[in-house]
């Protein structure tokens, strides 16, 4: 913990061009001795001590996920019941906190409904998905999906992530630590369908840890689902009703959750496949064609004959310890909550350019 804090105090990283298609921010010249993460035009610098709080008053355990509301506030989810939700401004100042009843707090999604915003919290320990308002008032709960006929008891349901269709409010729940199904509900939490299931050998229609899910809206005429197949180092694309379309393979990368940002996908990889994976992990940036264009904290993405070569952590700049999520704000700054990192607070990477 101390060595990590010392690193954050004494190191920084450069960031280059925008994740979006336009370049509207003024350039900031790098300082001598700054450490650069990332590749090509996607490079970053660490903001020292961002978001660090008094652990006696506002402790964290695993920092699992982060979202931003319409007011620009950052909601960070931790499985520390003294304060499951920490609300930051973008400078790292704590604005508020709430939540004492989510011991398995894991997935966090924000959604818009009738001019108001709400949160969906996946709790591994409670075996539930809970919808709340932004102040923590619970609206409804999704229990284990007995309607599917594939679950014998609630403990088989261990949800890790949700995604929401902005058009109709349908909720997709990834049961990544349970039976590995994607379960679709309507906006009221009523069951529609399920697909997937677990397989220890590769199968297009099944998963080995469907940890994350995203409604990909980049093609206005063809919205689809992106689902993590984490142990198989893959993202899989499905129709909104669960029909397999294609697979994208990222050798070495255990992706937790795909996150949409403009024309790009951001992905936190909590580990990489190498001899010393403990304490590893990095961030990937994928373009419209699902090609890796930068890997902050990891090896350079190299394609040979159109095939991505295996990636590993960056042993020179040991910034990350198991990134679990990544969020990019409107200024192109990136925030990284981490799992099993020694109870560290999120890391902020600042954009330069």
C-alpha cells in the first residue's frame, strides 16, 4: 500500500490525442521525467493522490466500478459496507457517501428513466440486482431467475454486471460468477428470456465467466450486445435477443467489462496471462473495428496478419493492480477502480492534448 502511494506521489503519465474523433482540448507540454503509459495517440499520465480519503472515515475494500451522473458526479462502488457508494467530483473531492447493506457490491450501471437517473447494483453476496435512486433509496430487486428453469436455488445466481437498452429500458444481467447466463428483463424487472450458460471448452453460444455486458449503440441501425467471455480472453457479440454474431479474441487479456465511450470501447483487464499474473492488469482501448489501438499499463498491441498477438502487463511501469473497471469523462480523463489492490482508491489518468 505504502509503495503504491509513493509511486502515485512521485510519478505521472502523459496522454495524447482524444478518445473522441475531435481534438478540442489544448495541448499540455510534458515535463521532464514523466512516465508515459499507452501507445500511439492514446497516452496518459497518473494524477497523484487522486481520490485518496481518510481510510478511517471512508474506507474501501475492492473498488469495483464507477459511473458518472448528469451533474458530473462520479459514483464509485465498493464492497465496504461502511460506505458502499462514494461520490466524488472530478478533482477527487468526496461529495457524499451511502450504502451499508451491499456486502457483495460488484456491478454498477446508471440509467435514465423519465428525466431521472437510477443505479443498478449487482450484489454477489445477496444474489440480487438492486435498483436504487442516486441517494440510495431502493426501488426494486431482481432475485434469482427461477422463471428460467435452470436455477435450483438462489445461491446459483451470482450477478456481476448489468446493461440497459436506452430505447426500451430492458435490463440485461450477466450471471458471470454463477451459471453464466445472460438474463433479459424489462424495465420493471420482469423476466423476458435468457441465453448462454457455462462451458469449460470454447462454445460460441456459451461462456466461461460472462463477467460484463454492454448494449453497443455505435451503429444506429443495428444495436447489439457485447458480452465478456473472460477466461477465453474474448468479447462476443450477440443480437439483442441473444443470437450469436461473432467473437473478438484478445490473447492474454482477461476483460472485466466493456465500456462504451464515443466511437471506442474501453476495457479493464484485471489480469494478464503471464508467469507473474498476480498484481497484473492493464487497460485496453478498442476502435470501431474492435481492434486494440492502445494498452495503458500493458504491452504494445501488435497485429500480425491481422491477428492480435498475446499481451502482458508492462513490467517497467507497474501502475495497476487488477483494474476492474474503467470510465472516461467528457474531458477524456480516465478513472480506474481496482480489485484486490490492497484497498487502494481509484486511479485517475489525465488526458494531455
